[in-house]
């Protein structure tokens, strides 16, 4: 028997074995597929917690520009005179009524001396006419003087009195102008600008100095319209600036009743305590103490970021999760305040949230303790 005849039965046996193996494999794949035709996928095991509402000592972070509480310009009421002395400079603190600038008053003093003489002359004339009128009345009573002569004496007396009043008024005007050569501080405060030098001819109405009344400064804090209703006059604040030596206390003086339609910001004016190292025009930040306010808190571990947006995974009734964007606020220990996006009582994923996608089905592990439900001894949120 040749070799080919010997190999034919072996090849046939191997072929039959291969067909049997393929048939067995095909049958096993159909059994694995399941009744509904879909391969089951086990859900990821996660832990969940409940969104809680608690009362927390809240603060609001704002920023703005330091400005004067009230700026007072100081100018000259009389003009055309030379400044002979300037007594204060920028940064000086002045008292109300303190002389800031002295103007040349030589001409006005000469005019005042002349008008003093005019007043004295008018007073002498009035005395003379008073005596003449008294004599005319006596003579008229005795029948030695006509009524026309008495009328003339009365007219002369009134003319002399009018001349005296005019002389006194002219002297008062000159004395007032002379006093105005001493330019005084209308209020107590700190000098923030000076626009006069010795030898300068000062014109009436020209601004020579600008004062911050009582040296008081305030921060014009920009407040988002969503938070504007939380801020009220009288609330305390702590103000800081990079260029200041330390924090400064303050108190909200007023909340403006309008919101900028472009920026959607309102203004809270915070009066700063005296002795601050802040200067007018500085940029500063403030933390306004809002008091105890209700807030939604969740574990910070539950907050994740998708495409740069903070959010949490909310657990649905069918054990699927959906990603919900949130706006976060201050941190409170291991928790974070949620300002928008969630409601109290919702269940959110904590552990395992970073590995989920929207619509995933999960397996819930035994629930963890919910976010702290009280903060009586908690420090103020920053």
C-alpha cells in the first residue's frame, strides 16, 4: 500500500473533528447571548449622600475702589490777589476754620482805613443833625420856628442817618473781603490735593485745595445683583488691600438702590474705621459678614469638573445618574456650599463620582453619613 492510501483515513478523521469543534463553539455562543439579545453589564458601585440645608455663618467676598466719604473743594471768594503764604500741604489734617492760604491784603486794609474814616464822619454828621432836629422841635413848640424849617431839620437828620448806614455797609463789605484773604478750611479733614503756590495770583472760584471730610474713607464695593438683597446697612466687614499694612474694619453705610445694566453689579458703600492705611483710589477687597443664612451643603468630594464646569451626579429612581451643573460657594470643613443647581433632599454620588458618565447605571453601597446638618460652632465661611 502506498503512502497516499495510508493518509486518506487520517485526513478524513481530522476534518470531522474540526467540524465537530466548530459546531460545539457555535452552540455555546448562542447560549451565552441571553434571552433579550444584550450582554449584561454590571453597574459601578458608588456611595451616595443627601443634599442638606443648614444654617451657616456666611460672608460675602466683594471688591472695589477706596474713595472719600465726602470730598470738599476749597476755593477763593475774592480774587485778583497774590498768595503770600501757603500753610498746609497734601496729606495734612486740618481743623474747621484753620487758615490754609493767606492772600495779599494791603489794598483792602487801606480801603478799610478809609471807610473807617467815612463811618466816623457820618457818625459825627448824624450827631450834628440829631442835635439840630432837637433844637428845631423845641423852637417849634415855642412858636419861634415854622413847620417848614422843622421839616427841613427832620430831612437833614434822616439823610445823615442814611449816609451813616451806607458808610457802615461799605466798611462791612471791605472788612468781609479782607477776612476772605484768609482762606480757611470749611470742614475738618485731610488735604488730598493742593493747587496753589506762594506768589500765585488767585482768581475767585479757583479750586485751591480738596479735602476729605473728617478724613473718612469708604470702599465702593461691587456686589453681584444676585447677592445684593443679602447686604444691609450696618453689617460689619473686613477690608484688605495688597498695598495696605493690614486689614481694616468697616461697616456697610448704604446699599445703592440701582444696578448697572451693563455689569449687573450694585454698590455697597463700606465706611472704613479711622486710622486705616488705605488711600483713596486703592483697589481693595472686603468680606461682609452676612450672619446666619440657610445654605445647601454637599461633601467636596462629590463635586467634580466636566469641561471646566463644576457639577455633581444626581441619582435617579432607576439607579441611573445624571450630571447636574452647580455653582459652588464657600467651603465649610469637608463640605462645600452649593449656591445654585441643587435642591435639599436630592441624592448625589460621593465616592466613585469621578469615574461616571451621564446616564450610567450604578450600584449603591450602604449610605454614608449625610453632610453635617448643623454648624453652631463652625467658623465663618470664607
